[in-house]
C-alpha cells in the first residue's frame, strides 16, 4: 500500500531573481538626493514670482521683504492712469482673433497635407519648416509696406494678420500630424454611409482632433498675447496698443516705476496662467498625440 507522504516544512528558499529585471539607479538613491535638486529648482523658479508680487503689493518706497501692509494702489494706477484696461482689451482681441484664424486655416491646410498627395509636397513641407528659422524682424519692412498699401497701419487687424501668418507653418505641421493619427478607415466608413468628405470630416475626424486643436490654439494665443515687436511697429495710437507695449511705456530713460511695472506684469501673466490651468489636460494630450508618428 502506497501512502502519500506529506511534505515537511523546510527552510524557506528565496525565489531566484529574474535575469531580465534590473533595479533602477533611482530606486536605491536616498530621497534627499531627489528632493534637494527639485527644491533648488523650485526656489529659483518661485523667487522671481515672489519678487514681482512683493513690488506689486507693498507700498511705494517700502523696503520690507514681506508685502505688509498690502496695497492695491499699483494695480489701480496701471489700470486707470496707465490705460492698462484698454491694453488688456486690445490684447484679448488680438489673441482670440489670432487663435481663431490660425486654427481654422491650419486645420484646412493640415488636412490637405495629411490626406492628399500632390506634386512638390515634400518641398512644401520643407519650406514650412525652414520658415521657422526666419526671425520676424527681417520681414518688418516689407510687412509695413504691404499694410501701408492696404491702409491697415495703426489697426489691430494688421497685428492679427501678421501673427497668424507667422503661426501658420508650425500649426499646419502639428495639425497634419494629429490628422495622420486618425485612421483613414473611419472616414471611408462615413463615406459608405452616405456622407460627403466635408460631413465625414466634421462628424468623424473633428471630434478626435479636440486635444490637438487646443494645443495649437493655445500656442497661437500665448504667442500673440506676449509678442511685442509687431504691436510696436504697426500700432502708433495709444488706444490701439497691447499689453507688451504698455509695459514698455512704464520704463523711461530717467526712472522706472517698479511697483507699477510689477503690477502690470501680473495683469499680463494672470490670464495666461488661468487659461493654461483649465486646458492643461487637453494640452498635454494634444502634444503627446502629435508627437506620435502616424
């Protein structure tokens, strides 16, 4: 008769390490070696922002390192006496108009680059890339002459057109990459169901491009909001100037009003920070999708 022998408990044997699994260097590093460089980087990043808040919120003539008592006189000064309310409105108009025009035109051009093959397509793509190496200062004189012939000097439309033209090459390249990531079979299925090309694009492709459109649009808006050169050259009337030009008026050859300049900088930065706080998720998704080769 054969009986089953129960296994006896023996010494625990450790499982051999898998040959393909390696410990990473940062798994064994002490935490202070990770947090110390991050803390130093965070310090260098936040100190300039604190310095701006300090000058903007403390009274004029104060040398305290703490903004107490807090005053908003500098904000009231730049908003009313320095016409920053007008500058802010003009910057919003230029930024939003550039966003809309750049997104619409780049969407059409990006779709053509992604879905159609035509002669000299590679040369056209190369020209778009090379245009990014041309500084805007080199084209100020011809642009000024063109806008003068069109009677667009001292008009916000001239700044919008110039900003849109300079944003289009990169925006078209990015959107064409987003469209290549959308399977062409989805459009073909819509065509089989009776949709034409435009309807299939609007129903099938456009909703999938939302992260990419947010990324391209936000990039165009921020560039138009912060750009100084075009607004300085094409706008001579103070009522037509934008925030970057308005900040420049706070600095003179004899003196600089640091409190007003800091308050104006905060007025210029806060809207952009708020916009990016709301679109951060879409922005990261859009840029990561555009980085994948379709």
